C-alpha cells in the first residue's frame, strides 16, 4: 500500500516553474525532510499537498487514494495535518480554543443538536477536551492553556501551532520550517518533540527545514530541491555530501 | 447640415448624453473610492457625502456671497480638498492598523455627521446652482446638445487625464503602492507615509468636490446627494477597484446599463440596476473588468 | 480578587462560571420580570430594546464571531416582518406557525445571500450585502400584493393559541422570552464545535480550512442562523411598530444595527445587549434631552442675568430642535467609539472590573494597543 507518494508534481505560476516534476514517496513511520535553498519550491510543495494550490501537473497519493483534486478541508479528514511557516493561529482565542479547533475533523454532532446542547454534545465536548489535554501534556503547554495567543511569545506560539496539528490525530504531519525563529534551546526541544511524535505517537512526519543540525538529528531520509527540481535523495549524511547539493547551496 | 430638427434622434442623443454624463459622475466618485482604496485599503463610505459638501460649498459661494462661478468652483474644490486632508490628519490617522471593518464604520459615521452638518448649515430644502452652462444648448447636425452634459463629460475626461499623468509620471504613485501594501516597510524606505496619505485624501476629496459641482446643474442639490455614492460602488467594483481608467469605464458602463434598463425593463428596475450589476460582478468576476486577483502567501 | 477554582472540565463547559455569576443573572432576570410594574410608561421602548437585542445578537454572530460584516440586516428584519404579517393576517395561519415560517423564509434568503458571499472577502462582502439591502427595499416598494407597497400595512396585535395579547406588558414578556431563548441558543452554539469553527473563520480562513472546516458550509450556516434570528425579531418588530412601510427598513437602520454591535463590543454577547440598549433608547434620550437641555443652559447662563439666560435658552432650543440632528448624533457616537473605545462598552466594562480587582496595582498600559501597522488585507 502506498502511504504517501508525490508523482511528477509540477506547479507553474505564470511562466515560472516553482515545482518541476518532483517525485518522492514517504514510508509510514519515518521522518522525511525536504531541504533546499530559498526559492527552491519547498513551501509550494506543502501548499500543493494541503491543496491550497492546484498543481499544474502530477498526482498526489495518500493511503492509495488520489487526493490531487480534493478540496482543502477534506485533506484534514483524510489524516494529513500541517503547520504554517508564518504561524496561522487564531489570534484572539486562547490556546485551548485553538487546540479544540484541531478536533474539528472529529466532530460528530449536528447543528440542531448543538443549538439545544443535548447531552450527546456535552459528552462529546468532554471527550474532545480530554484529547486536547493529552496533547497539552505531551507538549508541556499547561501554563499557557488559557492565555490568548496575542500575549504569547513566538517560541510558545510555534509549539501551539504544532499542538493544534497534533490535536487532529493525523497519520501524516506536515511541518513547515519548525525551527524558524527559534533559538538553539528551543530548536533542541523541537527535535525531541519530533522524535517523540515519531516514536511514541507513531505519526509520519514530512518536514521542510533549513537548520542542518535539526535535519541530521531527526531525519530518516532527505530530499534536496533546487529551483523546483529534485537533485538528491537519501540519508541526511549522503545528501549533505552530494556534490550537486553543495553546488546548489554554495554556488560555483 | 440641412437645418431640420430630427426629434427622434434628438431624444436618443439627449438620453445617451445624459447617461454618459451620469456615468461620468459615477466614474468620478468611483475614482475617489479607488484612490483611497489603493493607498490605504480603506473604502470611504463618506465619499458621496464629500461630493454633497462640495456642491453645497460652491452653491454657498455663488448664491450667498455672489462670487462668480469659476472662482467659486476653485474655492469649493480647494476647501473640500483641505477638509479631506484634515480628516485624515485628525481622525483617520489614529485608527490605522485597526481591522478594516472598524474603518468602514468610521467613514459611515463621518458621512452621517456630514449630512447632519449640511442640513444644519444650509437647511434641508432643494437648491439649484446657477452655472454658465445651465439651459444652454448647441445644435449639432440637427440635434440639440445640452451644455450641462457636455461640461460634465469634458470635465471628467480632462480631470482623469490630468490625474493619470500625475500618478504614472511621478514617484508619488509608486510611493502610494508601497505604503498600501506594507506600511512598516514603506517607512523604512523613507516614504513619508502620513504625508502621502493626507495628500491622497486631499486629492480624493477634491475629486469628489469637482464631481459635486459638475453634477449640480443636472441634479438638484440637497443633503441626500451623497447616496449616488452607493451606485458609484458598483462602478468602482465593475472597474476593478484598482485603476483610474477602470473607475471611469465602470462608471460609464453603469450609466449606460441604467439607460437601457429604464428604456426596456419594467418600472423600478432602473433604480436597482446598478445594485444588481454589482452583485453579479461580485459573484461572477470579483476583480471586475480590469482588476487582478491576489492571494495570501502562507 | 476572586479566584474560580475549577476541578472538572464540566465547569469550563457550563453556562455560568460559578454559583455567584448564576445568582447574579437570576437576580437580573427577576428585575426584568418586575419591570412592567415599576415603569409601565416605558414598556413599549423596553420591548423595542428586547427586539433590537435579538437583532444585535444575530449580527454579533455574523460580524462579531464569524467576521462577515453585513450592511443589509434591515432587509432581513423587513422580510421577517412582512412575511409574518402576510402569513398571519392575509393567510390566517396560527401565530406560532406564522413566526416559524417567517423565520424559515428569512433563513432561506440568508442562504441565498450567503452563497455568493462565499467567493467574496472582507469589504466586498459588506458592499454586496448593502446592494442586496437596497434591492430588497425596492422589492418592498413594488410588491403591492404582499407588502402593500408604499401605502403600508397595518399590523394587529398578536393572538397566540387564541389568547389575544393586547397589553404592553404581555408583549414585553413575549419579547423577553424570545430574547432569552435566543441568548441560550447562541451560547450553546458558541461553546460547541460550530461556534469554534465560526471564530476560526474570522481569524484565519486558511488555517480553518487546513483544520478541516468546510468554509462554504459554515459561512452559509452563519448567514442562515443570523438571518433566521433577525427574521424572528422582524415578526415581533411588526407587532411593536403597528404599521409596516418600506421606508422603515432602510440602509440607515442597517447602519444602526452595526452601531449596536460596535458600541457594545465586537465578539461578545454582553456587547450585543449593551449596544441594543444604547441604540434603542437613544432616540428616547434625545427627545427627552431636547425638552430639558435648553432649560438647563438657560439656568446656567441665568447667573449672568435673566435676559442672558433666556437668550441662551432660546438659541440652544433652536439648535436642538433641528430635524437633521439625530443622524448626526448617531454618527458622532459611532466615530467617538471607534476612535476611543474600539472594544465597545463591554471592553470598557472588562477594564473597569480589572481595575477594581487589581486595585491598587492596575496599570493603564495593560490594555494599551500596540502601535500597529497596516498590512494589506487584499492578499488573504
């Protein structure tokens, strides 16, 4: 069974090929990282997978299903969750409310039932709350549970972003530059979280990252992109030693 | 030029000119919307009321103080332009950064205040403005062409040409775009953002005043003149809310559509034709005739 | 300073934070029930407050919680009003059924308006609702058979299950029941997944979509819900006003509804009620002031001599009796609130409460807005 596969994916923006015939597969339970210089098309691939953009060419396959034409909100239902590079949290809500929104894919109540707040709704709300509290425990967010996002520092917001994605109980987690804006300590914490997500929660991680320390620490396999085209794939060590990759990053 | 009057052609030409003239007025008010929107991303719901104030101010100078038409015109435009700049300087500057909805409400409130002030200063009756064009006509090919409509059309074309040249051949246009897309970065680049905005407001208010004075001989002056602003929305949206020629094209198109709805559709459709067009455009092609669609980068 | 010690998740879900808050609201309810005995001459105005409260609530759900600003809610009010009068008087349907049908019809129109709105963002949606309201007003003017056109339509008193409600007090209780019901329903939805989805749509559509929220469905639901509540309010409004005419449901009324939401405080249910109280009672206040303010000025300046006092009183009297003053006052209040109190009355109340609970350690900077720079909303 194909867990997740990208097949000849291409994206054109008015003449510019941001993503050019990219193909790779992700095995269940691994951490797969995409690296590349700025403008290589990494976040574009993420936006294509979460269906914010429509690809010009190619296919996306998840759990043997062709998800290339699926509307964006169905992607979360299938079990793919993502974080955003520039944090898209709900600014005027509390951490708890943000995480509870992550449970939306598990909503089993009808509107009319919610209008009257039937016991079924109450029961399911408590279940959602318990699930979210498990995520809060996992990521040590207890002190921030009732804080508004606007009042939180950047490092904590990144963790909340991760927590919200985890609340959906995904099978595949897309992390868009998880260490951007974090200092060394926070990046180390992030590395531990990612390892825990892989080993304790059994979630497959597809990641875009710049920080090579983090990439080497957690990745099972790495794909290097340059100008939208794949130039190397393998373990972190192999890819970093590849002459094409060195040329793409350092020029010459 | 056989000197015979051709009554049917006469009526058609008159109606068409009327529609064109009204369309030009829509275009001018839409232009005011577009200028402010491009600069500050604020939709100025008080634009129509600024137009009303312009018309009243000119009326006041001509009828109460006996000044000639052209000096009164210039004075009215200057005063309303300064008023627009003052509005920005005193009030709008304090609310930049708030969500768009709050700014929209602010301009709605300002519009209500303008109407109230106008009714207290000049009374709530209907007035006429005597102009050099009133009730003058020329015969062209056996068809009478009213000077009032001509003045509106010519005035609009000249004004739009001047503004277009101003914005494409000066650094102000580029500065405007920068300040509208990312204020903080514009500050870093040395653009005096606040002064640029005040200038845009002054120009937009001036354009509204010109529209008001041009419109005055055709439609009578009263405090509800500003409701034309609502139809000008349709013009602005149709034109794409992004460019000077677009606003004018949108305005003229709405004028023409109103003309044909009045002629061919049952009664009452003419009044709502502009709004129906607005809804259709927003649903089918929100970027209008000339606009572009943007998308947030995540 | 009072701490609420929570031991169960149920407490977070409950309607009231603790017994203290619940008792406070029960006391408020008791006062409202006794009001007809204490102030019978203002009952009609209070009924209007309750009806406008329902409208403010519906607009708060749409604009405050889902972020879809509508300048056309007067149209929904009108549709509800005319539909109810048509169903109950022209078709002779029982009152409850007529109100239910009117609500359903308004909700359907809300869906009709909401569906194209899915493709519009921010200001375009507001303009579209404005256009819609203007078109509906023209429909009210022209559709003689149902609305009576420009002549208007007289409305009889409500007759529920054969019991005629002729007294002001009975009607007041009816409106109170509807408002409390509306508040309860809204509170329920807001603490359930749908309410959270709405708030998510307001704050970040892209993130909401990535979390599985079907934008189309939820935005349409918000429109339908809001329109339905306004439609119900419209049915009550028809009885309150006694005579329906198209020039009641103008853009100015829609603006007044938005005023309620802004003045009360966007994003809070309390705000809806505070806003409704302000806007519904403002005309009453203005007319009372019109009678009394000239005399006060006269007395004040009477210090300088009797004739001076009389002259000032006459001048102020002329000023306040001008017809164009009322919309100007509304506009002024709106502008002042946006400039100085952007979080509305409810926001001010929260700050006052914090002041007293933190006394004497309160710092004004707690709520100081960070200097913010405008970022383009065009690219959403």
